[in-house]
């Protein structure tokens, strides 16, 4: 018997560092995740153990959690939440981490990488990669720039990781890529990984620069990429979320982060288990 299956994933750089608004913003995020109820949530910049504990305590709508413990935060500052059981995660640290003597020092301390989690959903193996690439602090994505070359090395490692995953699995790669949609880095990653972008051609920025930061930094740099198996016809709907200020838990209004979220809903038909 064929049944209709719906699966949703949300990715969000939650800006979970040492900031006086962080607890209220993360508690509000937990409230919004309960309301939206995506199956999987990929969070980046969970930068302290305090932020990690707060999210694990508050996100009761997503009781399944995947992360790899680090010294002062989860490795890569990555946390994946789920509503249904997931397997034990694996973390792949990027070989290239950026220079010690530039602002990418913070990326090195974070240990940028990819958190790989899998689950069995509606008769399908689903593999989710939650990732955060090294930042490009100069917003210079020209092929000869040091930052762009570091990002290229990380993207090539990520594409290789995607190719090691079983061909019959539905693979989603989500996170803060720090590269603009339509750039040569973006195009090369799609070609190497065989993945699709449900928001291809969408030029809306997913990064909201702080006041005083040049407008050139406002680019679409957060993505959910999809690699469906060849035998599965997947319908995709995607959009941005957390675009406006929200009433915060504890009072006041604020954006939840300097990033917007990205959410995708997938639909396919499959055999009932």
C-alpha cells in the first residue's frame, strides 16, 4: 500500500554565544520550534555548554538530540534535534580550519566540521549532515582569496563525505555555509556532491548584518541541500523563517539571530511499514 510521507527540516545559526540576550532568544527559539514542529532541527553556533544545556532542557518538542561533546561547547558548535529516534552521531572535522593569525582563529577554536546523524523514517534511511563552514570575514569570494580557497577545501571534503553515504539514502546537508548562492563555490559544491538546492535562484539574504556592517555581507549563505535516491520522487517546498522580530520569553522583542532560518518540507510516496 502506498502512503504519502511528509518530512521537514529546519536549519538555523542561532547565535548562541556569550551575549546578554542569548537565554531569552534561545528560549524563544524553543517555543517557535514547538509551534512549527519540523522533524529535524540543525543548529549552528551553539557556542557554550550553557547554551547547549538550555536548548536541551527547553526543546521538549524534540527529545532526540545529537552532538559530540567538546571542551567548552559541542564540537563544531553543532546540535541536531529530532522528534523521532536518531542514531548516534559522528563528527567529521574539516582538515582546513583557517589561519591562526586572522579572525578565523575563532573558527579554529570552534573546530569547524560536519555532524552526521541518521534515522529511519517512513521506510527510508535519512541521513542529515549539519555543518558550519569557515567564515569569510572580508566577504571576498574571488577565486584567489585565502578565505575562498579555505572554503573550497572544506566544501570539497564535504562533497566527498556526501559521496561516501549509501546511494539508497535520502541525504540532507544543512547549515551555515558562509558562501553566497550562485557563487563559483556554490556551483562547484553542487556539481561535486550531486546535491540539489530547493531555493535555487533565491537571492534573499539569510545573514542580517549588524548596524554599521557593509551591506555586501547581506547574502544568502545558509542552505539546505538535498540528494535524493534515484528511485524516489521527492517534492520539495522551501522558504526562509525567523525573518521578523518576535516577542521574547521574558519580555521585549528581538530577532532570534543575525541569521535567518531555512526550512524545507519534502513529500514522497512510499510503502507503508
